[in-house]
C-alpha cells in the first residue's frame, strides 16, 4: 500500500450521513484482495479546518467512536458524520485516516469534506 487515496465527502448541513469505504490491496497480478481492517491496532481519522500539520484538530474519529469496521472480510470502514458535526460553522474541512499496526503508521486516504448549507436545521 504505497499510495494515498483521495476521497472528497459532500455533506448537507443538518443531515446525518454514513459513508462506507471498502479497502483492497491490488496484488502484482492485478487481483484485488480485501484488507482485514481488524488487524490494525488503531485506525484514526482527524478533521481540521486547514490542510496543515499545525492546524487544530476539530474532531477525531476512532473505531467505536465515529468509525465502524464491517463486511464479510472486515474490509469496510464506515464513517458516521452525525448531525452535531455537520452543524458546525465552516463549509470546508480537511481529513485523513491513519492506520497503525505494530508501530508502523500509514495514511491511506484523505481529502476534503464540503458542507452545503441549508435553511432549515
């Protein structure tokens, strides 16, 4: 897993939204193999208002707190954006998801979270 995937989320202010992300590793022969996410010691998603290391963290999701692992091969990571997060004032955030196993840290995915305003909340 040498690449960082990019996935931008689109959310509507005031609405709950769950995204299900499927993780696979592509072998040299082109075969996609599910990645068992339960083998990781920690999976953490941090959300910031700016894409800089020193930008304050707005929210952190971990497995059991905003992130859920599922699927027959345990390769689905669900991200639950609850109503409280989506009712924040900003319209754009940056995130990445860090995976840790045996003290080896890998950021596998990141992107932008865009929030569309609505009138009724």
